């Protein structure tokens, strides 16, 4: 006669879902750790610049960007153009002490020492008071909400005054050299500044601020 005994039940894969969950967590952690490296690649830099350019009227380009969780941000050969395609400024290099960990702080921002080299800016003030720099980086003004109708019910008065907003603290230092600036406006002769060096320290928490500038300047067509 045929064996009537029931088949043995298959063993349950009790540890399978835990292994899948653990693999997902490890993958997320690896992606977070590698995020600065990925964003510092050519494709990552283009992605970041595309996001920035989508928010401003002008256009920013750069040869390289470098970010790190514990190392300062760096940029090389940056160029800013206005909406007409005219160059507003170029920057050979900028090294900062700002890390991604510092940038995530909800109450303060430590920029470290910002080392700027080879900044060249051409600023123009137009008759309406705007500048080429403002036109290049200023986002469109937000649409103001419509005023409520006169017969609409007024919102209830607040029972107490709102708590004062927490002050956001920013500190850092600037070390700039090999910089130049030209500025022109309808009512003034062109102004040129060359061989500009600057050292500064700032702290919005009330620390000692300092500024030390050295440059050669000339107005009109006179050489500096």
C-alpha cells in the first residue's frame, strides 16, 4: 500500500527578512558615507550646478567641486554669467573650512578660514539702480498672497506674543589675494581695483571682527 504519512513541512525562513532589512540599512549608510565623493565627481558637480542654476537667472560653471563630511569644501575655476551671457566674475580657487557636518548644524555655521585666490569681478550699475550681479543671482520675487476680502472674518487674535526667533550664529575668517575689481555706473567714471588682498574675521555671536585691506585703485582711464 502507498505510504500515507504526510510530507514534512518546509522550514520557515525566519531570518530572511532580517537579512534583507540589514542589507538595506547597510546600503543606506554606505550611500550617505559616499555622498560627498559622489557629488565631487564630474557628474555630481554638474548635478549640483544644475540645481543652483535652476534657481537663478544667470549661470554658474566650475571645473571642480569638492565636499566632505569632515573636510572643507573646495571649488576651482568658477565663473558667473548674467542672463545676457556676459561674465560677472571668475574665481580661480576657493578653499573653505565648511564641512557637511558643520552645514547640518541647526543653530550655527562655522565657515573656518575661506582662502580665495584669483577673484576677478566686473560690476555694472544700471540706470534703474540694479546691478549685473543682482540680475545674475537674484531669484524672482515671491508672489504676494492676495489680501483677504473686507467682509471675511478676521482671524482670532493670538493669545500671547510669539517667542523670539533663535539667532543663527555664523563665524569664520577670510584670506583673499590676487583679486581685482572693476565697477562702472551711469553717473561715475569707471573704477578699477587691482592687487587686492584682504584678511578678515567675523563672528555674529559678538566676537572680535577685523578687516585688513590692501589694493591699488584708479578712476577713469588712469592706470592703478
